[in-house]
C-alpha cells in the first residue's frame, strides 16, 4: 500500500481558497460585468393592474380615452408601462377619483408611524436576503416609499440590487452609526435603486467594525451603553421620506442585529422547515429573548406591532418538511404567515444574474415555473403588506 502524500496544510488552504475565489470572480465578471448598471423592465398592463389593485379593463379604458400616462405598445397590441408610469397612474387615479374612493397612493398619513421590519434568524441560508429583497420591491410596486437596509457585512442584498461590494466603494450603515468623528448623516449613505420609490443603504465589510467598537464604547461612554438607540436615532432624520424600512440582518445575534431589532416595529423570522433549522431557531429565540430582557432593563423601549414566522424554500412533497411545518403550526399558529414561500428554481436562477423575481423577464423561464413562484411570492408579500396597513390602523 502506498502512503498518503505529505502536504503543507496552510499552503494548500491558501492556494485552494485563492483559486476558488479567482474562478468565481471570473464567472461573476462574465455574468455581471463591472460597468453593468441595473435597469428595470417595463410592466405589462395585467401586472400593473394587479399591483395597483384595479381591473385591467379599467386601465385599458383609461388609455383608450387618452387619460393617464401613455404606455408603450408592442407586438400584439400589448401595453407596457414603466415603473415610473405605474406611480404616475396611482397619482392620476387619486386625483380623478371620487373623494371617498379607494386611495391608490398608499403613503402613510399623520399618526401612521414609519414601519421598520427586521428580517432575522441566525441561520445563514434561511432565506432572509431573498425575503427582504423581494418584500422591499413588492412594497415599492404597490406604491409605498421604501428604504431597504443591508446589515450583513457579506452584502448579499446589495449584490442582488446590483451593487458590487468588491468593486464599488459603497457606503454602509456603519458610517451613520459609528461612535467616532467619522460619522455621517444617514442621508449620505442612502442610494437610489433601479426601482423608483426604493432606496437602499448597502453593506460592506466595514459594518463588522460595529461589533468590535460597541463593547469598547459600552465601557467608555454613555452613548455606548445605549448602543441600541443608534439606528433608530439615525432613522429619525429620514422618517418623513419613507413608509417602510426593510432590514436584512446578518446571520448572527451580534450588536448590529440587536441595534436593528430595537429600532424595529415588526419582526419577520424566516425559517426553512427542517429539523436542524428549527433547532437552531429555537436557540435563537431563547438567546434573543434573554438579550431583549437585558436591554429592556437597560432602558430600551421594545414595542413590536407584530412578529411573524415565514416558512422558506418549502417543498410540499417532502414529508419531513410537512411534518416540521405541522409542528410549527401547532405551537406558533397565530404568528405564522398563512402562505409558505415554496422552493423554486425561478428564484435561484434569477439570483444567478443578480435579479429578483420582480426584475426577470417572464419569457426567460418556463411559464409554469415562473408563474408559480411569483404567485407565491406575491401572496407572501401582500400578506405582510396587510400587517403593515393593520399596524397603521387601516384595515
Ligand atoms: N424560495 C426559494 N427557492 C429557491 N431558492 C431559494 C429560495 N429562497 C432562497 N433561495 C436560495 O437560497 C440561498 C440562501 O438564501 P438567502 O436568502 O441568501 O438566505 P440568508 O440571507 O438567510 O442567508 C440563496 O442562494 C437563494 O437564492
Ligand atoms: Mg443573507
């Protein structure tokens, strides 16, 4: 028998790490060149009607009467509207509708407070980023003014939104919550996205500094002791610019996540229905519960409008998953979203080109696959929107 060859452990890891990174980079450059700037497809009338909440016939009539924005007409007489025109349509309908009619511009009114939704779970791969990215876009398509905040130093949401943390020198929330003189106004770290009405605070590795700075600041300053107020305080400067803030949290229960949670008015916990994921989630809940108690004793006000669990990457044909879903429902019934997000290749495939379901062209997919995925995603997001409106006392 021949002996196993001797090798240098550290050399091998360094070499293999570098090689994988080089190949991935190459692949990424091919799929999404550095100078690529995201644009947004136009939306067919049926989708516009769906997100506005009007009948397609009403829209068609408006157009035939020459009212409202002028859609682009393509083969087969199909009418296409840009996302900007969708917003114009909302304004047009509100201006020309009866005073008591349904409002198409859903911006919050006096007394309705900014909704800050934290998407959390300390398990990576539980679908936080996918959920946050689609929720923020969906809220925008339904007329809300939205700020998405990427709090994960790994910057997956930023990447999905077309920012390339390795190439772009993005700002991050760190710039607005740091303890030293380098601090900037939150307005200076907000960037526009390809969706009108949706802005983003991207992420970068520097966010991680907050995890190191905070324990030091806690020893040295009153500000540090009240670290959990930093995001909420920064948000006050832009409070009137948005209706909803969606925060994609990092997969850990550190100071960033805690700071986000204390600034939040609602929490969405994403969970893949498998034994190990559920075990990890129960640990997460216990830890979070304990920490929240400690922070409350330190003077933080924790007042959530709602807490919901969202099942992600669900496969209804997988018996153990169905069982885990049943287990969750028996314990958490009232706090589970009614819709489960199913597993779909449309989501992972769209992700390969840094796109969401709302951005990809339907024609690039097998119809059934795309339609099932978007139907499910819309159902999840409309359900969450209902909770937001309920928190505003509208329903
Ligand atoms: N419903 C889904 N169907 C198929 N793939 C999904 C779905 N949701 C998420 N994914 C994929 O699973 C991976 C992890 O999801 P992600 O949202 O990044 O999780 P997290 O942010 O919790 O780490 C990603 O590659 C994503 O494209
Ligand atoms: Mg993530």
